[in-house]
């Protein structure tokens, strides 16, 4: 078969190296379950590790800095693994596809060690808990880029914003579970549950929360594996545009004549700095500055999570009407305005409402950003594009909590909103300079 011929899979013909011409919405929702596993686990993780688990062992004047550093160290694995694995999955060929093997291995390991994080805390061993945190993050990094790259393998470019909206909707549902359902499970204090889990009554709720999340992750994997069959692709050869490694992708976007890709990556870095500051530290801010209990402060994040879910799909549709860049800029304006309002508001339910508005802005930003990176890299390099996206976002995940923790120790955690606003303003400036990445634009590299 020549490089120009199609490959038949499941009764449909796919052009080699090109996305299928028709959408399979069942596939999109099933792929969304893979993203759901990241949304539910990270939301539980970010809500309770810095607010309850880590402060059990870490006290003193540098508490925030040390906690921020720990939240950074585990993400360091993701920074180095996700870009490499995303690009490497472009070259992977197995009977299960090129993305699925990473997903099949990563999710069960991540789910197992997610529960063991809670047990490390329950037995009172900081180093055991830290080891479980590290392995959990390695497993998450192993499968996250491939599960995201799976969508554009199956969805043509003109539908990717809408499809990414659905996938982000699924991730948002995971966050809602964490902030609404898990926050109530966390309050459980049951002797029967404690006996079943082998922990104390006071530990039963937290451990049950992490265990429930792990079970949901595994069930999601089963549905994804049964539902989605990857299109067959030919082995890499010299007659086709070559898949590139992450270092080559970095070099090419850095020296490309069109600097849109590098500007886009810096914008992503900055807005994740701002968003991660809120996601990581809001529960602690709500507890220490606003006087809310930890579960109640965590519940407030339902505002941003619920509105994100509701507007994830419309965010893709908006991009289809006004363009991806304009949609992202509009989202940044909404986010900045919302954080300015939150800076001066202390009423619980008003905060919930403003966070809901912020969630609309975050949907407009987040749904359309990675599809712009894919467009800039081209169809043959979807894994490399995913890797670059996560290089930027995970760099923010590493530096953001640590930098915010240092700032809070030098000032106070009351500066949470000004810090986040500053990063979002810088992201807006970078985003203005982006000139490509729309549906019919060509790649910025050869």
C-alpha cells in the first residue's frame, strides 16, 4: 500500500496521517471519560492535600512555602514526562493503537496510588504519603498527553473546538464530583466505614473520598477501552512528514518565522500560573481569610466547575463564530474582571456566583487553547503539539504553587487575587500577538 492510500478500520476508511472526515460523537464522549479521570483526581488532590493532609506534618513560618514546594516536586515528573510521551506516542504502533497502551497502563496505577496517598496520611507517615504522591503523579503524567491526543486522531480540525468542549465538559463533571460529592463524602465519620477501611473514625471520610475517586477512574477506563477503537495508521516512513520529538518541536517553534506558536505557549504558561494559584490555594484562602471551613471553602469551587461544565460546549461553538483567538481573549477579560470582584467580596453566596462567572471565562480559554496549538503544529504532529501544550501548562503547575507560596509567606495569603490577576494580564498581552491557529490556518513549521 502506498503512502497516499487509505487505511481501513472498523469499516471506515481513513487517509493516512489525516483525521477521519466524519465525527463519531460516542467516541468523543468516551475519550472524555479519560479526561474525566484527570478532572476528578486532580480536583480532590488539590482540594485536600494543601489544606488538610500536608499541614498535618508541616508547621511553622514557612508552611506555605514548603507545601508549595511539595505540590511542585510531584508535578516535576509531569513536566519532563508528558511532553516526551505525547511526542513519542505519535511514533507508537501496537495492536491496541498508539495512544491506548499508555492509557491502559497509566490509569490503573494512578488510581491505586491515589488511594494509597490517603492511607499514607492515615498511618501518620509523611514519607510514605510523599512516595505515594510521587508515584501517582508519574502514572498521571504517563497517560494524560496520549488521552488528550486521542481526540484529534479521530476528529477533523473543523470540529475540534466543539469536541474539546465535550471533553472538557467531562473533565468539569469530574471537578464537580470533587467539589460537590467528594466534599460531602469527606465529612463522613462512620465507625462502620472506618472498620471496613481499617482507619480511625476521623479518618474514614478522607480515605473513603480518595478510594471512591480511584474506583471511578478504573470504571471510566473500562468504558473507554471497550468503546474506542483507534484508526489504523501506517508505520513512520521517509515518504511521509516525519513525527518529531519534543526537543525538535521546541526548536522549530522557537525559530519559526511566525512566532504565533511561541507566543501562544507563553500565554498558556501565564494563564495557568493565574488559574493554578486559585485552584491550589483557594481552599486555604477561604479557611484563613474568609473564615470558612475547609469543606465549605472547597464547595465554593463548584461555582467555577459547574459553569465550566455548562459552557464548555458553547465555548467551542463561540469559537466557530468569532474565532478561537477572540474567544480566548474574551475569556481572559471575564476571568480578570471576576477576580477583581472577588478581591472585595466576602459574602459566601456572592463569591459562589462570581466564581460561576469566572468559570465561563475559563471555559472560553481552556476549550480553545490546545486546538490552536494542534493547528500550529499540524496533523502529523498531534502528540508533539499536545506535548508542547503540557510543557507550558505543567511548567506553570511546577512554578506557580511554589512562587505563590513564597509570595504569601512574604506578604499574606490575602494577596491571592492580585497575584492571579497579574498573571492573567500578562497572558492577555501574549495572546494579542498570536496571528494563526484558526480552523483553516496552516502549520507554522514545516
